[in-house]
C-alpha cells in the first residue's frame, strides 16, 4: 500500500485516495474544432512510461480534492505532488 | 524418555512430557519440541508421501524451508489446517497430526504405484498425455490427478476462529531474531528508535539456539540473547515471537503474521488465533538468515537423508539423535560442524564424503583429529532403503570403485542460500556472488538493508557486527527522514556496512561449486531419481528433459517442470535447479537469471488476511429509513450494490409472479407506494450551477424555471451514456439532482473532476445528499387522492402542479420536497423528506392510501412498469457502448449548446452508423414465453455457427397490464427492422421467434401521466 502525498493534507495511506489517470491532459476549449483524430487521441491515447509519470489522484476520503503527483512507475516512489492547476514541475531525471 | 532423546542438553523442557498423536498413534515429546523433533525423538522418520510419485519421505530440514514433512493438524470443530510444516508445528498436549497424500496409510500407500510408473510421468506429462478426448480433461483426468497427486485437503467446515488485524508504525522494523537481528534491534533501540523485532520461531536466537558453544561479547549465547531481549523490553521495543514477516510491499509496508494460539492446548476463549500486523516502517532491517542447500544425488529423498545443519539443530536444540550411524556428503565446511557435534553425542560418523579435491581448513582438521574418516574428491552415487535409508554408495568424483557404507542417516550440505525473499519482494535487485555461489542483495529499491546470513555473511562475529551497524544506520536514517514522505527523497543507498569483505565460511572460496553439475551428478550422465524439488517431485532428469525440449528461460523451465512452484516456493530447490540449468546451457548463473520471489514467504491463512471481514461484516450493508417497515411487512429483499431493496411484498400463498402481477395491477388501477430512497442525490448549488449543469448533462438547463424538473442524461467524454435521473430546479442557483442507485458515487466523482480540474472558474458547490432524504414514490391514477390530505402548503391540483414539477412544502407535517414525476407511466409523486422522518411519513401515506387500495410494491414491479413504458435503466439498456441516439433519446440533447461533456464524441463517424444497436421492443410469438435477459438475437437460428449476433435482450418481463410477455432489446439497425421476425436462441438449443416492435408497449400517447 502506497503512502500518497496530498498537497493539502500531507502523507496519507493509499486507501484514502482514488487514482485518476495521467495528468496534464487538457480538455480543448472548443472540442468541436478538433479533428476526429485529435479528439480520439485526447480520449484514448495515453503514455505508459517506465519511470517518471505525472498522474492525477483524488483524496476522495479526505479533503476530496484532485491533485497531481509525479511517481516513478518502477520504484513507486513519489517525487513530487502539487495542486491541480499548478505547472508541471521540472524534475531532474 | 523416548529412544532417540539424548540424556541431557537442548532447549526442551525435560520435566514436561507432552502427549500427541500422529496418524492415530500416540507418542510423547517434551515441551519445546516441534512435531518434527518429537517424531524424530520417537524414531519416526517416514512422515509423508511425495506429491507425484508417492515416494516415502522424511524430515529434511528443521525450519520454514521443510519441503517434505507436511501434515494436517486437526483441532476439531472445523479447526483443521493442512500443509503445515512439521518443523514449525509446536507440540501441545493432545495435538492430533495427520500425514497427507497417502491411502490407505502412510506405510502402505497404494499411490506408490506411481513411483513404479514414474517413467510415464516426466515433466510436462499432463500436457502431453491427457489431450484426448478433450471432454475427458475436466471430468475424468483432472479429478483423478487431483486425487492422487497433491497435498492436504482444504477443510470443509467454516473456520470458527477469530483473527485480529492492526496497523503499526515504527522507525525500524527488524525481521529475523537471530544474532544479526537481535544485534540490529538493540543497536537501533539504543539509538532511540522505535523498534519492532519479529521472528517466526517461538524463541529468539535463530542459529544460536543450536550452537551451544557460541559466545558473544564473552558471554554464552543464551545469556546474550536474554540480556538483549531484556534491554529491548526496557526500551519499549515491540518484540514478536511466532511472527513471520511474510510480505514486503510498496513504501515499506510489511505484512507480519503472528500466530497466537496454535501452540496452546487450550486457547483462551477471547484470544484471536492469529494477528495480522500491517507495519509501516521508516526503515527495515532484513536479518532472515540463510537456508542450507540439499545435494541432487540419486535417491536423495529417502527418509533419513537430511540437511546437515538440520541434524545439528535436532541434536543441539531439541536433544534428539536423528540416527545412530551417519554418512556426511558435502561440498563445504559447515557440514563438518554438524559431523563433529553428532560424533561428540555418540553418533557414529561412518564417513565424510567431500567433493572438494583437498578440503582445507580448521574444521576439516578438527574432524580428522576426532577420528572421523574424510574422503576428499568423493561423491555419493546412490542410496538404498525404502522407508528409511540403510546405506550410501560413495565413489570418487569422476568415477572409480564404489564403496557401500551402511548408515541410517545421511547428512547433505550443498552450501547456503541467503534468504533474500523479502529483499526481492521489496523489488531490490539481486546480485550474483561468484565466491558464494549465491544471489545476494544488490541495489535497494526501498528503505531497507540486509545484514547477516541473508546477505551471505555466515561468521557469527561478522553477523553481529553487521547487525549492529545495520541497526545503528537504520535508526539514523529514520531520524533523518522523519516520514515515509513521498516528497522526501527516500533513495539513499544502503549505507556500506563494516567489514566490506564478505566473511563467508572458511574455505568457501574453494568450494566445489559444480556439485550439482559434476560431482554428485557426473556430467552428461543424468542420474535417475535425483530430486531437485522434493515437494513437487521434480528431478534432475525432468530439468534435463525440459532443456532438451527447448525450454531456455528459467521462468519457462520452472513452469514446465513445476520446480519451485510448491508451497515451499523452492526454498531448498531453486538454486540447485538454477545451477543445473546454467551448467547444462554452458551459461553463467546470473545469465540464466532467477525467478521472482513473491509474497508470502511461507503460507499464511486466509483467516488472517480476511480478519473481521467475513459473514455480516464482509461488506457494509446499506438500509433505507423505510427498511424496517418493509421487513415487518413481509418484503423479500434483493441486493442492489450495497443496498438492501424491497424486491416484492408477497401476501400469504403468493409466489413472486403472483405478487408482482398484483402489485402492478394496484399501480395501474389505483395506487402503489414505493421506497425510492436509494436514488442517488446530489445538491448542485451556486451562481454558476445552471452553467455547470449545461456542461455536465446533455440537456439545456438555462431556461428551466425554478419549480420545474427535467430528465437529465449524463455522458462520458467518449459520448456513452453514463447516468440519468430527474433533476429539479429549486431556485436559480440550486438544483436537486438525482442519479441511479448504483451511480451516485461515480457521478459525484465525475462532477467533482470536471468542476475542480476543467471548469475551476465556475462557482458551484456539490454535496451528496443521498442519505439525507427518504424518498417515497406514490404512483397510480389515485396518487393525488392518496396524498392530498397530507400535503400542506402546496397546491397539487393538476394544473397547479404539472407533470415534471417540484414544490417545497410539508407532507404529513414534515418539511418536504415534493416532485411530480413518474417512472411508471402513471400519475406520480415522489415525496422527499429528511431521512429521520422517512418511516413516519411512509406510514402516514400508506394509511391515507388504504381508502384507495394502495399497495406497497418492490423493485421487480418497478422494473415491469417502467419496461411496459420503454423507460430505460442505465446499466441494463445501456452498457458503456450506447449513445443517446441508440436509445431514441436524441431529444435529450441540447442542440444549441456549444459544448457539453461527450458532445464532440457524438459527432464521430462511428456514432452515425446505421447498423448501430438500437433499442427496440421484442414480442415473443408465444405470449407466455418470457425471453431470457442477456440472450442473443439472431436472424436465422439455423445458420451455420458462428452465426451473426444482431444484439441481445436487455429486459424481459411478464406484463400483467398487457396480458403477455414483453422484452426490450438492443438490435443492430433495430428501428429499421420493426415488424420483422427475429430469433432468440436459448442454451438448450431451441430458439424463440419474436417480432421487433416499438419499445413503448403501454399507453404510448402518455395520457395516463395526468391521472
């Protein structure tokens, strides 16, 4: 069971959270203007990196807020967590 | 005293005899014995039959690695545990142990015929032999194989015991209470760390317990252990005996299984049997020790053949002579210690056969000085004796004259394997140490460090040193990083330990590393019946066969031969198998690699994992405020998610069909009352509430007047129907949103996701109110008459409160949100009142309805009534691939809205195809036939298989109102097929003819909504 760092509440056990997929995938301001291909890619195409992964979590049984985290998918180590809407931090590889 | 008990010594309590039975025969042991040591003290070596060949098997080891001596312990009353290692079962007065995998008895086992037939059972035998006829596998072959090959049987009765679980946090968790672990725990505690120390054995000390001559800091080992434990106690360390660290999970989360009562003759009534410790440790010290390796020589599995260190353990710790005349076969030094100790206890050592050409070192000299014959460059090429070994055949390495040596005990030692299981589970990378011929911990992945035997360090002084250093370092690291914080870097590499050179056994550098390939197993001449994996009956020949058949990856060889796949997970066999494969392929061991170690280290009970989550506590049950009334009035309940919902209310003598037909008639002709409290409810509030609703639902909300309702349809971003429900606008900035019963948490999560991350500029607040409101649906032409006398402050006249409106007022004296909505096609109201008043208001409505023939109805009637009207249920008429147009719900889409979640997806070309599955009605040609829900719909049931499936039946009921069966179905291009006859095949090979119709069967004009 992971310890997930909530930027609002601090370190909490994984059972308080719900995973919410990759982070920094922005919904277009005007989806109608996107081509079918671009829209399909927004809907379905996701990276599956070995190593650093930016992802969304929700502290669903805590503050209820969505936030972003950077986790190493090999070691499961979280290297950063930050509030929704904040910029993706630079993380030295 | 029993015949093979030494006159003195050992850690057993000689003043406390303990009686127990094994296979019905009574024996006596001493307090402190394991079942294995007590049986050996009684001269019992034959304790089991092997997995596949039913060969007689004896005790090989003295600890968790035991592959052979598996027993069932039966305490009665359902307390029956199979596959326990006799080496770990502590005896208690009245213990009843039973051997496994034999019939009719251990000594005369008919399954032993498998051994004579063994040439027929090579690796992959099942895959090759039982291929034909295909249907025989499940019905004939597999059951027969399962009966004759196997381990103990799972108990049938429910487990009557209680299991506890707890979470624990500490600075330093030390796993393994041998000299290294004790030293580590002590050092960490002295440095101020909060420490948990656990060991799987009842007594701390590990190898020290069978090494009576050992001294530490000038003290006898036992004295040092006692003082150290006392010091740990003074520092409030948690010290857990009988506790196995079985699983190392992410972020230093470690599972410990503590056995509390299994060793007690009469457990206290309030004691749990086991306790699961879920430990979050800042730092972990692994001090799990090492496991001795057997040698793979021909007939190496006879009772009386055991690991050298195990024999030493039985002698020194339990005061048991495991034989009278022993032959020792070894490729290293540690077996000499066993030989010396056994000789000193009066056991004749007939010979030590050492595969090394010139075994060096003080222990070898000591053996010779004690008058023990040491044969260098000698190996063992066979043994004799069916139920107990009676001789060994020795021969020079590389061939030469044989020497038959009579003996009743053979000690084998193929070197040591560090117990890296937990390190590997922590995802640390193993490193192959050439000098040790073993895998040792390499790069750490988590905040742990290994010390002592599990790191390949075997000398006592070095172990103590490493333990101290590891404990000290762990305490310091825990202080430096006060939390397991993710944002705090936890990747400091394990600090270098003192004594950088690995101290290994003296002479290990010259260890004959090729024993498995050359010494005991002459090259190119594959020995027969040389067992590598005792528990799964895998021989060297099986491995050779797998390689000959082209298997190269160790993972494939493992699965093909099943080596290392038994309950012991190859503790004694993996390295032998690996070395054989590497040698045979001409590769280095690390090039072949090793298989992955997985949790658990030793088997854990289902009970301790389940804990209290069984029976009534298996999962939470949700009951509505009206549940008790329904129960008192004879409702039959069904589970809907976690909810208990009233399914139907049978009257005396009614079956379900009759009850549902009566309830349906009551609603269509008079009035029915229905508990809809499980409906999900979300309050959407704020100045931007309407705009938020516009973006989340397909419909347009801006123009919805306060006091009016609208059926809302929610899509996923991919355009598929996700949820639906009636939404009432209470005020310009307030919506009362209802969701499906099962969808409420999902919908709220979805709303929060968009609100927080895509539309954070919107000023909206979302609150789940599902459990705050009790919802009482009153449906039927008399619904208005039923409630009119109870309603206060609302004009519910037909024109004053039209269909799809909502009003605030009082019902039965209680503040209420009154909706005029219908899920039956009849005039209907849904009364929302605070949950605590739910039952009282329900009873008031029920009483008021008596004059109008009101009947309580359940979910089954609700389903029939809505299906008659063609109303969909999300999850039944939709399945995650259905868009609004498929269900004829295009009208729910706000055409002028620039955007809403899912809108762009509806414009994709795939969503426009004419052959999409569309909702239609299906009327079986035989009106008495109710079609099977989920059944496929086809054009021609006699078409060749595989025939094209057009769709499937989504809902199907007997309709009282229509006097016939009805069904809804999703059918490819369905709307264009109206009037066509299609077929619904059943599992029995028959097919029902049915006609495609409009999905609305009852009152298609909707005249009845106004009553």
